[in-house]
C-alpha cells in the first residue's frame, strides 16, 4: 500500500507529499491487511484516513482502503495508466495509413474480437475469472489509448472519423464496465462466502475513524456504494488528461495568488499612475473573504485565473485526487485553500493511555464545525459555482455539486457521494466518541438517507441525464450491475437484440453473460435470454467469417443449438483446406463433429428443393447439383462416418435419379470411395465385435449396391447402343454394270475387308450383348427382394432433416425416420424397372434373341420378383406391343408366338 505522509506545516500549509499511482487489483486486496504497524495516518474524508494501521483494514476491490480520499479512496493512486496496444513509434508509422482510411478506428479495433477469445481460452478455470476480467479491461484500455492518439492526429472535422469516434466512446464505456464488474462482484462473492456483515471489532469504537471503519465492515450497502464511487473516480482519473486541457500550470508558473490585484494595490499605495486600471474599484485587501465582504471584484486577469484554478481543483476532487488538488492550490499561492480542503478528514487519535508511546494524531477534531462552514459556502450563490461544488463534494451538499455535473457519470458520482456522506454522518452523530456537544447539522441537511435504487431514480430524473437518455446502453448495463438486477439486465439486452446491436456491444454482452454464468448468477429461468444473446454473437461471428470465433462462441451454446449454428456456418465453405480447418477447430472446442457434418450435408442436400423432384425433368447437372455433390466430402474425412456418408449419398442419388439426372448420379457415385463397404464393416466390427450390420446400415449398403447395379447396367447399355448403331461396318457399294476390271477387283477387296469387319463386329456384339443383358438382368433379378427393396425390415430409418434429427444434446438419433425414402424407392422402381425392361427388350430383339425376349414376360409376371407391380398401364401396354412385334418375327421364322419351332 502506498503511504501518504504529512510534512510539517508552516504558518499557512506546507507542501503535501504523496506517492504511488498504481491501483491494485481485486486479488491484491489482502495485502492491505499486512501493512506495517508503523503506518502513518494521513487524514480522512468524513474522518476516514488515506492509510491506516493494520488493526483497521478495509480495502476496496481496487486494492485501496475504502476510506482514503474524499470518496474514501487514496488521492493520488488513481493517476491514469498510459498503455497502448502499439508503441508510439509503431503508431507513428501506421498512423498515415490509418488516417487515410475510411473510419480507421473500426478496422483497427477488429483485433478485439480475437483478443477476447484468446483471453477466454487462456482462463478456463473458475479461479481465473478475475484475471480474465482484468485482461478484458486491459485490452480495452490499450485500444482506447490507441484510438485517442489516432483521433488527436486526425484533422479537425475529418469526415471519415465519425464511426471511429463512436467506437472510441463504446470501448471507453466497455472498459469502465469491465472495471465495475470486477470490483462489485469480487466484493459480493466474498460477502456470500464469509461473515463480513458481522462486527469485526469486539471493543467499542473510540474515534471517528473507528466508528466509520466499523460502519464499512458491517454495512454492505455502504461498501458497495463506496466501490461505485471508487470506480467513478478511477474512470475520471484515467480520462483526466484527455478531457481536461484548461489547467492552471499551462497559464503561468507564479506562486503568488492574485498577483495582478496585488500589483494594482501596491501601485495605488505608491502613487503610481495606472492608465489601464479602469473605473471599477477593486478590493482593498487580499484576505480570502475580501471580495465577498467588500462586494468588490478582483482584477479581471485574477478572476480568470481563479476560475481556471477552481475548475481544475474540482476536476481533481472529482477524480479522487484531493492531494493533487491541495498541491495545485499551494503552487498557485492559495495555501489557505489547500488547508480548507483538509477539514473533512475524520479525527483519529491512536495513542494508548501510556504517554510514552505517542503516535501521530490525524484528522480534524472540529470536523463538525468545518462541515457547517463548508455547507454555508456550498449554499452561498454569490460564490463561483466551482468553488461551491468543491466544498459541496467534501461536505455532502448535493445541489452545489449537481450544478457543475453535465454527464451521467458525474451525476451518479454526486448522488452516490452524498449517499455515503449521509450514512457516515448518521453513524458519527449516533456514536458516543465525542467529549463535547457537536455542532448541529445544517437545517437543510436531508433527513432521509438515499439508497442505490433511489440514487438511480434521481439520476434518471436529472435534466442532464435526460438529454442523453438512450444514447449509451453501457450506462444501463452499469446501472443493473450496480443494483445487482441480472434479470432486468438480460431482459433489456434481449430487447436490444431486436433493434440490432453494434458489434462491440454484442461482444461485451456475450462475455458479460458468460462471466455471470460462470459465477452462478444466471438462473435456469434466465437461460433462454442468455441463449438468444449468445446466438446473436455466433451469427455476428459467422457474418465476419472468423472460424475461430465461430467455433468458440458456438461451444458455449446449449448442446442442441451447437449443431444447428455450426452447420449453418459450414454451409458455404467449399475449399477442402478450410473445411478441414473448421472441423479441427470444432473438435478442439468439443463440438460434435459427426452430428455437425451430417447436418451440413442434409441442409445442403435439402436446400432449394422446393418443387417435387418427381416433376423435375432437367437431365443436365446444374451448379446447384455440383454443390450438393461436393457436400458429401464433409462425411468422407472420418472413416467412422462412412455409413452416414453412404446414407446421405443414397438420398441425394435418389433425388437425382427421380429427376433423370444420370450424369449427376454417376458423378456422386464416383465420389464415394470404392472401399466404403469394407470400411463400414471394419468400423462396425471394431465397435461391436459383430460382423452383422444393424438393419439401417444393412439397408443403406444394399441401396448403394442397387444404385451401383443400375449404373453398371446403364453403362453397359450405352456401350451396346454405341457399338450396335455407331460402329457397325458399312457394306461396300457394288460397282455399276459394265464397270471395268479394276473396279471389280477393288470391290472384291473391299468386300473381303467388310466381311472381316463384320465378323469382328458380330463377335464383339455378342460379348457386349452378353454383358449388357446380364447387367440389365441384375437389375430386374436383384436378389433378396428385388431392386431398391429393403431386405431387412426397419421402420425407423435414420434421416436428419436439417437439424431436426438431432436431440437436445446435439446427438443424431439413429431411430429418426426418413419419411420420404420408401416413397422415393417406390417411384424409382416405377420409373426404372419398366425402362430397364424396355432396354433389355431392345437388345434382345435387335440381336434376334426373340425367344429370350418373349421369356421376359414370364420374368415380369413372376410372383417371385413381382416386377409387374412397378409397371403402370402405359408402360405395360408398351411392353406388350414390343412382345407382339417379337412374336411376329418368330412367326415369320416358322416358330410359334412363344419361340418354339412349328412342327
């Protein structure tokens, strides 16, 4: 703990010496209790010292005594910390490029999104939650400092800095929010796990300091109000350099008060002529009350200097830096004013009864008298407003302070400061520690104490705040955090989601929700509000296209939403390297990659499928078809998903076949690795120890074989058709009658070649015909039930329609039915069984295998295969017409209609 010591004061007030400008973190508060017993007390506000002995420890979440300044915080420990995300040299190098950019602050602060993720990942433990908040505050501070430098370098009224200014204000408010969050909730959690509201001292308080210390130890309301004051003063101190430019030291270095008036009076006494004096009479003496007493002004330049001094002194008091304010008064020659700023400190005599052990006595034993005088000053409207505000802040006079407060934080500070003063004053008046009757409180001193809820009601009614109403959502967040109204905070934030949130505010809300969830402040009834906020953050991350952010934010969603949102994100990723990287990140954050990839493929497969595929007759492979085919790759990375890959591929191939897209079907079939069935068998055997596949997997494999058989038959027929119609040798043309000998010889040679070609063509035709016929028969006579008929009855075929096939844990349910599968199989049989039969008829009839062609009727009519059920009336009529043609050919060849020779 930094200590502040008194030096010996001369006839006015000697220079106050103070040191230390680093505010400690909430985790360092316990160090306060280890103060050396030789700590020297240095005054108090409302009697509370800037530092005190170990017997009276009470520290704020900032690591400082709760009783160390006008707001009970050490005066000069709140000096702003200047740290930037980039060094000055780096900023100078990059400033030119950033200044030339449109709204450079927006681009420069994008790093915060990844930095917050890195911080969250680096602090996974519950015990690291406070360090996590510190890091959030730190990176926001760095960005605020960097933006402030960038804005200062920009030309005035630069049009492309509009959003940069907005981002700067957002990050400034966010920095303050993280600071408040760590301060308040570290205190609240300690109170929840300890008995802080029980008295900490067995003996009766003997001094004003002990009385107020006991108040802080036993009253949680006062403690939290003091934390709010410390927080507001810390914010003001950090922003002091950037907001307060009109400083006294910038306008002179003299240590003489009212030097112009003094020179004028000396000249008058010496008879020196002053041509520029003016007609207005000045004061005739230079005591502090002369102007008010005589009703005469100071010199114009001195009045200007005085107003500048008072504004700067108030700014220091507002920042919790009373020691700095006293130093400033002394440097300006106002030693008497510095002495008046000491009167608020609580009296404390730590000396025991033994006179040989003397310790310094601190504070003002006539603080009650000082308070009455300060109250009169704050109430006197003849005095400058800033002078009234200075003493009003020290004595609890609210209206005088409000007269110079123009912002939400200033108004909140004034009310909260007054609230603490009321509690302290009531406690002191009720204590029996005084040896004399106390001076009565002013008549207009409020009788009813404020509460934090009452403070905010008054703040919101303030005209200055009403002008800014709704402009800063961070103020609402801070309000509900101070009041510990988490439910109201989440409800308000949920309303903002409908209006659209700035990216940085949404990021702040997301990590705020995650923090409150980690410390147990989110009840089950509020989870749906948190989920909506987290979903909005995931959506925003998807729009930014940051894979890492999407993965991490998705991982904090409920399990049943993780699959849905990450599948949406993966939907448009087409590059193989990027796909693998996204899945690797998903596995890193423990997302269910199997369910996600299945959902991705299903979503893509069913996308834009508005019309009934049975009505689509476009045979060309479209760009959309190629996207759907490419989506199967998601399921081919992991061998354990091969059965799912086969199932999804089958479903997509069914859609293609119904639409007569044989080319797309073949392209998709070729994408599936040829060893897929073996992989499925090995994976199942390794998992269950059995080689028998479960019903849904067995039917998937069977359907895959059915489609392969059909495609083989199609290829074989195409080869036969091409050979029969395109590659048949052309017979040579006979020469005309009376042609010459040479023409006859050429014809005979050509005819010999033709006969050889025909012989080879017929031989090849027999082979191709045999192959094509066999493969077409394989479709018609597919074993164990027929082509595209399940051999194992399973009423619950797995199907994931979007993410509806996933349960609340995110797992794909294997018993989810595929409602369209049976219908699609029936449609495919009704389309392709008649078609295959017709192709086989063409081959057999064209190759003069008439008897075998007639026997097709027996196969179609067979009850074993029941192919006739796949024929419609039209297809059956065409089949019979072709049989009739074949029978006529047989009759012409002296055979009966069934192909048997006639006797």
